[in-house]
C-alpha cells in the first residue's frame, strides 16, 4: 500500500468538484446509490440529514458517460498509466467510479475482482482505510470458499466499535491510514 501526495495537482476536479458545481453540471442525471438511482441534489439532501447506521453510498461507474465533462476533469496519475486492460478494447471490465458519501459511509471489506491493483483519490473530506494481509480474514468477515466474495454482516461503524479491537494484539495486523483530500492511495492486488 502506498499513500501519495502531490500527484493530483493538475486535476481541475480538485478545486472545482464541490456540491454546487456537481449539482449544476449533472442536473437531472441520476447516479447509482446502492439499490436506487438519485439526482445529486437529492443525494446531498439525503446525506445531510441521514442518521442511519449504514448511510447509502453513491458509487457510479458510468459517471463519465453520463456527464462527459466530469471525465475530462481528472487524469490518471503518472505512476498508473500502464494499462493492461487496453488490450481488451471494448471488453474492458469496469475500471472507474465516482464515489460520494457522508461521514460513516463507505465500502466494507472486499477483494477486488480481476486481480486489480486500484488507485483511489480523495477530492473532498477524508477516507479511512484498513487493509489486512492477503492471508488474514478480518474479524466478523466470512469469505466464500474461493475467497472472491466476502460477506461482512455488520455495519462499518459496528465493526469499528465491536470487532476492530480484537486485531490489536494479532501478529498480522492490518495496515491503516487516512487518505486526505488531494492524496491518492494505491491498493495492490
Ligand atoms: O472508496 C471506497 O469506498 C473503496 C473503493 C473500493 O475499494 C473499490 O472500488 O473496490
């Protein structure tokens, strides 16, 4: 795992992507939010007042097709330009997402498909990461026999409150960090 600073300096998105500009530029376009599709204006209204333990997390893989200008306001950081998926042409698997969420929302434990090494940039706010070594199953997590699917029955908040502590005296502890705005994390395969 590597945390990088200073490699997003050319991104228009860094200064431009705030709520108002994203709402304006996307208008009535609907983004994928868990099981539903929502306009950004509605999503931000929801996320301002949400009190649920598992707030809905906006996670949209078609954002740049839906609102093409968004696709032009960031670029792949120089370190990640080798693109092995390019040999697949139109068969390329999903490869880019915009992610938005209020405090307490997030992705739970998983292993990315296709042996992906993923980079993940933070534009606003900050994101806590907990990465376990490949041979370690985090407490409370139940992988499928081949390890490809993992189920984590508790919310992220509950995991931190009730299960995280168990790892404190494990020999193989997770690597943890907080990725702040303008930083990028590389999560290896
Ligand atoms: O930013 C996140 O919530 C995690 C994203 C992630 O791990 C993924 O897309 O596989």
